[in-house]
C-alpha cells in the first residue's frame, strides 16, 4: 500500500497546534450548518474538532486494518447514494442544547449539509444512518399463524416478516450537557473519563475548548414500524419499547431472564400499533449486562446459582453489586435523547416495567400514558427470580388484571402452546 501522504512522525493530541478548531461546533444551533460538522476522523488531524473518533469501539478494528495494510489510512468514504431511506426531523428538540446531549441530531444529514466541504476534501462522516428492512422472526410467524397478527402486506407480510425503518446511531457526547444531566461539574466528568480509560483520551483534560466527545462505546438502533411521516403529527398513537442489549437472551434464547420474550412482545405490539394507524418504536441500546459487560454478567450468574440456598430474588441485586461494585451501570439519564430526537412528546403505550426508564423519560418532559408489563405467560421459569426481584425493587406492576385482560392473556398462551 502506498502511504505517501502519511507523516512518519507522531503528533500527540495532548500537544495540539495553536489556534481554535477550523470548524467550531455550536451545540443546539438551529441548522446543521450553523451548528457545524462533527469531524472525528484521523486522516487530517488538523480538521478534527472533537475528542475521540468515528466508529467508537470499531475504531480499533480500523486500526488493525490499517496496520495490516488492508486499509489506506487516508482514504475517505464515498457517500454516494447513502442518504437516509426515510425522513426524520428536524424537530424543535434538536435546537435545545439540554434536551439532546448524547447524539448528533444532524448526524444523518451530514453528507448533504456539508457537501461542499466534503468536495473540498474535508473528511466529514455521518454518525446516523437510516435504511429500510424486514424483520424475519419465528415468533412473528407464530403470531400470524395463530391470528394474533393480521397480514396487511405493508407492515406484516404473508410470510410473517415485518417491515421496518432501521436507524443506527453512534454516540456523540456534548460534554457540558452530559455533565449537567448527571449533576456533576464538567471538569469532574472529564477527569473521570480520562482516568477510567487509562488516559486513552488526553484531550479530555488538555483541551477544554473541545466540548464534543465520540466515546468508544456501543451505539443505539431504532426500529420503526409504520408510516414514519406521521412522526411530526402529535396525535399519532405511539407504542414504544426501550430495550437494553442482552445477547444471551435476545439472540440465543437463554431462559434466565425475560429479555427476548419482552423484546418480542414489544415488537408484536409495535407491529399491531402500526397496523392501527399509529407508530411502533423499538429503541435497542448496546448496554450488555446492565452496561457492566457480558463477562461480569456471567460471573454474577454463577454467584447467584452457587450461593447458599440457590438463586433467590432477595439477593438478586446484591450478587451483582458483590461482583461489579454497583447494581446497575446503565444510568438511563441519556436514554431519552433518542425519543427527543424523534420529536416525541408522548408515548401512549410504553412496553416496559422499568422504573428507571420511566423516570428518565418523564424527567425529560415525555408524557407516558400507559405502562405495559410483560404478560406472565411469557416469563420463563428460570426468570421468575429476576422478575420477582425487579418488582420488589420498584419495577412497575399493575393492579389485578381486568377480566378481558385475563381472557386475552389466556388466549394468547393457548395460541402459543
């Protein structure tokens, strides 16, 4: 590989050249151009105006590709025909520097908003991508076969697949807003980020003028069911599930938790909402093992199963804290940003029992009309400990169900089995 444009010396980001960034960022500005581009690429370090780089944790794989000679380090992506497959925004929340602090609301429009700069050679990349697809899930096929879902040819197809708009979002943190959301001084936040990443990003403490950080963490995927053009209409009925990643259950069907059953239940309810003229929304966050990681999660599983007396709801959260030092590191304070990005002010059916998710959304001014718990028949036998512990800890649990709800639950259970 020819690398004639790659300098031989290493420039430390802790010792930047003088002057302000060429492209300043004005978070909360009314347009993408007034806000300025988010440039986290490393091909031209002088253009960078953020801490970190595009791709998050995948930047390390990019480094492997460069080091092995498979990728030209100064190559820029060809963004031809990559424009969004559906229109989202702009919404009033995009211009409120306090409402959206963990993603770039203009991230999917970067290629168009800054096409002149890109044509001049500035390496500006989208941090959000929007496409269309179909979800092909066995449970949805069963729902069609048993009549719980009707085929309409638009949302639900004859083979049981479900049409969706998929939105991938990379995290882009506005550090002053993140600090305020967590109730801590920005200097304290920056120092903690610097120290807990073993000094990986020196600019956190040496460049207070850089207020935007692209952290090396997983992002978010939004799955939208129904006509996305109805988003601006605030009379549209919204069904939503916010789901935190659980690879063992979501993908492989592990029965020690309710994650996949609740996710599937949310997908079915979202499809039904779309068929009834509303919108269904699944927000899928990469926060494996309560954002403690899968290794920690499996260690906790072992501790729970091997403790005296076996797995028990009373010690469910205690076992996690014994291993990880904290019961839950998801901290849902940033989660409402996706809902604000979609311009939503109300969720009619919130498919979640989590008090933390509910409180976070309400604190950001989102009205939740109805909270929908997971039906009892969907809780695996090995997950009864989890659901009991969560209810005891404050998760939403409705009053005695109405007769029609019981009949519906029993009917669905009979359909399933």
